[in-house]
C-alpha cells in the first residue's frame, strides 16, 4: 500500500449543534454546499478508486459527517479518533425539530406524497416543496434537467436529497453545477424515520452498535445482501481509511 496515498474519506468531527449551525449558515450563502453522511455502504463504493467521479463528489463536499459506529471503530483502530457520529436521520430530525428550517423554503427530493403530507402536518412552519423522481431517473438526463430547473425556479434554501446513495450524491453534484445558493443534504431514508414510516432500532441495538442488524431483520430481502457485501468490504475500507 502507498502510505502517501490520501484516505478515501476525511470526516468533519463536530457536534450535532455545530453541524446544524454550519448548515444553517450554508443555506444563506451564495453558493451551493453539499453535506454528506457516509457509512460503510458509501465507503464500499469508494475503495480501490472504482468510481473516480464519486470520489471527486465526496472530496468536494462542504461537510462530511460520520454516519456509522462501525466506521468510527475502524477509524479508531487506525488511530484516528472520531468523537461525534451523526447519522443522516439524526441530523435531519435535529434540523426539523430545533427550528432551523422554520420559515425556510425546503425542497425534499424523493419520498412518497403521503410522507410529505405528514411532514407538512408535523412541521407547519416549514415551507416544503416536494419533487418525487421516477425510478432510475438519474440515468435520464431530461428528467434530471427538469428536477434542476424546478429547483432553480423555486429557489429553496435547503434541499434534502432522499433518493438513495449514490444517486443523491450524483444529483447534488449536478444541482451544484447550475444552482448557486443554499445547501443540499444527502440523507437517504431519513424522511421515512422522521415521519415514523420506518423505526429506529431499539436502544439495546443502538448501545451494541447493531442498528444495521435491526434494519436488516426488518427488510431482509433488500438489505441482507447489501450488508453481506459491505461486511466483505470492511478490510479493504480499513486499509484505505
């Protein structure tokens, strides 16, 4: 291994309050900032430089928060201490529940309309715009262009990209190429947790750092294979941290 090679990811180790305050400041800036919360699944796509474009998107992110206790432990074994693990769902909940989005124009890209209706009911002071792309939209330039055009027309300060990784990071990068204000947060299934459609793991699973196992048991057909692949990638991830 080339010890001069930079790590595949570098995290911003800040408290959730500091992260929320920084994101709120980004929303007021005259450039588009991107916030990412990588976990093992994200890092498995970066090892071996298999996707240089995705690498560049991650490197250019304005704020990179560690989403995973497993990644935190790998970093600790590497001699790199991360004091603050902030999952995307926790960050999203914090921003909504602590008034950071009140009276702000917020765009949610992804999620079903019924989930957005519930979100509007729960947070009436947040001005919520919803865009729900079709399956496979990221491979259709015309649909991506329509999404960006709607963003440009609506001028949201906050954009929550909830279409799964790596689609949300790629879309965020495309938005950044044309949109020059606000902040985009790549948050995966965070909206589903916020409206109660999916449940966080019970506290015992969280204490034991086994939230991934709880989620896999809830959705075995969609998650078991993904987590198995991620497990096999752990040593390669560790070597490149």
